C-alpha cells in the first residue's frame, strides 16, 4: 500500500472513530491530518473534510437510531439551522482569507476543548 494511501486510511479511521465515539468532531481531527500529514492545501483540506464527515455522520446517526438514542424532535431545529448555516458557509468559504479561516478553526477547537473539559 502506498504511503499516502495508508495515511489516508489511518486518517479516515481516526476521524470515524472520533465521530462515532463522540457523535461528531471527526472533522476537527481530519482537517489537520489532511493538510499536514497528506499535504492537501488548507482550502482543499477543509472542503474534503466536509465531504468525508457527512457520510461518517450519517453512519453514526444510523447506529444511534438503531440503538434508540436519537430524538428527532429535539434534533430537527438544529438540522434546519445547520442546513441553512452550511449553505451560507459554503457560499462564503471561497471569499474568506485562509489565515482567518485557520484562526477561526483554531478558536473553535479551543472553545470545544475548554467547554468539554470544564463545563460539561
């Protein structure tokens, strides 16, 4: 197996594990792996992460659904808002300076880490 193929499989496996274990968050791991470990440009790493995480989220959702742990009435407003935000973010993505996009991503990771460590 080629070095990059092995790295891609390992990266995808790590993102899937994180996504399945925590119910999301695989993209936070996948973006740095795609850009630094696999050599994708930052913009391609962000976009590729979204393309990879969508099927992982669907798979995790199906597993949680079969376990009876999904409450659709609680999830629906977030799904609608997330869909609208995703459309808007996708349209704005090409116009955002990569430096600010990386900084925003870093702040999001930092916020998630602090929130998980101290306020959960």
